[in-house]
């Protein structure tokens, strides 16, 4: 036996001869083992990443504020998150036994199934529906639906957000804006914002209507507005807005605006600097079409001028006074007859020119009349400089309120006519 085993052969520990192997085969086997070891390590890393990702997605799914439902195309709910339970007030087990039409009140079962079954995979759909919670509360929900395939299953995932309060606030804001627009229309008063550095504006609907521009948005640039301001008023408008912007003080302005058809409008506006949300300084203000008021004032002034001219040409002495005798107006004939100047006779200066018959003290005007009534005081005297007196008749008419005179700004007037004898 010893002769059979050559001297160069290796002996196993139990005395058996060791089998010879090829060195190349050894190396290939070792490489294969190492490769398997590396692949196994990579698989373990990937599994750990998957586990962490699953935990992350599970945490997001469980803690996201929006309600999430996973359902099959027939409407059967197979998964919900905790937000869905909190919003609707049902437990997870209760929701898994329900269908969407059990809590959706703004659509029927047929409409919901038709919507789900006609969705295309990968094409999200956004809609709004009203939900009813377990307690009966109605909630407006924004829904985003997506159809996708997972592990060979055709599924619908729906994320829902409660927008009830937001919708109510938006509706309230719309009503406020509508009321504001109507109020501005009735009063012919608009509002505006001007970015003084860029010339960009933000006008209300009524502002655009006053100035003859289309309803916003967009609002016209300041240069477009300025081009329609009366040529004589442009520099004044520019200067007034600049002063308000630089000083930070309100600045009222009056100017004439010319519409494309040539219509001229009398405009009053007031500007006020303010800072927007970004901290940028801008101008805001109101604009009012006062054309009718200006025309009425001009007509009234013409009427007063004509009346004053008529009163100045009659032969009688005429004035107006408050009930206590304070003179506000005297006609030209009165001044000529007495020889007094207007500043001398107004107020209480008239008393030096009129004396009651048989008395040395100045006369006082009657102040206990009823509005619209006429009273006559006989035997008065008009003192004509340089001292000559002539008998006259005082005829007075009370106008204004019938409240007793209180000496504190009462608006009643005595219109007095003296007929010379």
C-alpha cells in the first residue's frame, strides 16, 4: 500500500490520499461564490430599502391630511387611511363594508359607477362632491381620482379634501365683491391701485366703466389713462399722485376726463400710499364721477346769479337774515339807499339803518313765524344817510325748518322786503 502512494501525494488527516484538483477550477468556484455573496448582499440592501420605503409610504398614507380611498371598479372600498375615518366619522371596518354612494349625497350610484368605469388608466380626474358624515354633517369635498393597475388588480385611488369652509368663504367673498361692485355702480364711485414705479394698475369694474375702458382684467396702463385726461389737467394729476407717493399723505385731485367719443367727465379722486404683501409701496384710492353734481352746481349758480340780478333791479330793499336778525345778504338797492357798504351792513350792521317807529333803538327781525308764512310790520323807518327817514313797510317770509330757533346754527332765513313810501 505504501508503494502505491507516491512520495509526492498529499495525505488526508485520516490517512486517505487527497484528490488532486485543477487550480483553474478552484479559482472559478471561488469567483462564483464571491459573486453570489455580492448578489445576496445587494438583495438584502434592496429589501431593506423596500422595507424603509414601505414604512415611509405607510406613514404618509396613514398621516396625510387628505382622506384616501382605494376601491375596485365596482365601487367596493378595499382600503382607507385614518384621515378618511376621521373626516367621515366611521371606523375603518365600517368604511370597508361601504360603497361611495353610501356617503356621497351629490351623485347617485349609477352616476358614480359610470364615472369610475369610464376612467382611463393614468388619466387623473378632478371633481367636487358633497359627502355626508356619520353624524349627518354635509361637507363639500374636492376629489382627485386615478385609475391604475397594481399586482394585476384594476384599482381606483381617490384623494379627498374637505373644502367646506373654504367654499363658504369664497362664496361670502363673491357676495361682498358683488355688493361692492353694485354699491360703486350706484354711487358712481370706483377704486384703483397704481404701481407708481411700473405704471401697472388694478381697477375695479366701476372704475373701468367711469373711464370708458373694458371691464378688468386686465386694467389699463397708467399711460393709457393719462392720455385721456384733459390736456390742461395732466401735469396736475401727475404732480398730485407723485406728491402723495413721496409724502405718504392722502391727496385729493379734481380733473376733467375725456372719453373716446368726446364726452367730458368731471372726476374727483383721492390717493393713499400703502404697502402690499411683498412690502412694495403703491398708491390706492377712489374715483368718483361728479359730472352731474358739477352740472347741478353750475345750474344752481346760474339760477342764483339770475335771481340776484333780478333782486338787485327791483325798487324795494331786500335782504335775508337768520331768525335772530343776523344779516347774510342785502340787495344792491338796499346798499344804495342806506349808503352802507356790504361789509358794513351784513351781520348786525343793518341796525343802524332801520329804526322802529317811535323808538330810538334798532329794530329786530320777527323770529316766531311759521315757515312759508308772511308777516308785515308797519311804521318802520329806513334811515337814509345823511339822516333823512322815510316810512316803509317790512314784509318778511320765513323759510326752512319749523323748529324753534335755538341760536346754534339753525338754517331758517327771513327774507325781508321793504317797500318805500
